[in-house]
C-alpha cells in the first residue's frame, strides 16, 4: 500500500522536516512507486540534513542511474517500434510491387510468342526488301535457339550474284541469331528474376 504510505510519511516530514530518516523512508516509497524524480529529491534532502547518511547517498545515485537507464530503454523501445512500423510498411509495398509485377508478367505475351512474332516481323521485312526480290524463308531450331533462314529467289544466277546472295543470307542469319539469342537471354533473366521474387 505504497500510495497510502507516501501520504503518512509526508505527514511525518511535515511534522519533523529535519528528520533524515523520514526523507529517506519517503524516498524509498517513491522509488517503489517508480516516481524517480521525487525519490531522488527525498534522498538528496536526507543527505543535506545528515551529510554522513551513506545509505541515502547511495540510494540517490542508484535512483538517478535507474531513471536514466529506464529513459534509455524507453527511447530504444520507441525506436524499435518505429523501425517495426517502417518494416511493416516496406513489406506492404514489397507485396504490392510483387503483385503488380506478377500482373504485368501475366498480361504480357509469353516469351515464345514474342520470339515468334519477332521472327515473323523480320521475315516480313525481308519479303518487302527494296529491290523487289522475293525470298523463301523458313524457321528451325539450332543449339536451343530458333533460327530464321531465307534464300533469295531469282530467275537467273551468276556466280557473283550467288556469292552476294550467300553473303546477304549469312549476314541476315547472324543478325537473326543474335536477336534470338538476346531474346532467349531475356527470357532466362525474367524467369530467374521471377523465382527470386517468389523466394
């Protein structure tokens, strides 16, 4: 019944203000009530009245130390609560970002369709070349990559024309293979990134 005890001992201090024991006892009661400022004042008063009161001086330092420690722990608790709130907010944002990324990926055409469309586009560009020549193009898989191969059609071939056509076909094949390889690498990177986000 510490609160009632504080009232009684306050009355004792009012009756005998120069009694160090009364101040010391009141300091102990306030320490139990966790009112460290009042407790420190009471111990300090006890030491002023009786300078050789070692127990009062020690209790004064203990209460001040405990008060500082409690304030530091409260500040740390507040800081940890703030960090926890920030982490929860970050988690919400991250989950939202993952949902948006998954939605974006699900609404895009699959990588195989993109590759096929790109190859068809390249084929159409070749067919509409400026010199009006037609080509025979076909698609096949080589070393795990889709390759587009086109042959130039002409009425007559000379050896020089044949070499030019062969050179054009080789350059075209290399360009398409390069693009197909890049698309394949993008597909691998997208799948790897998706797996990382899920983990």
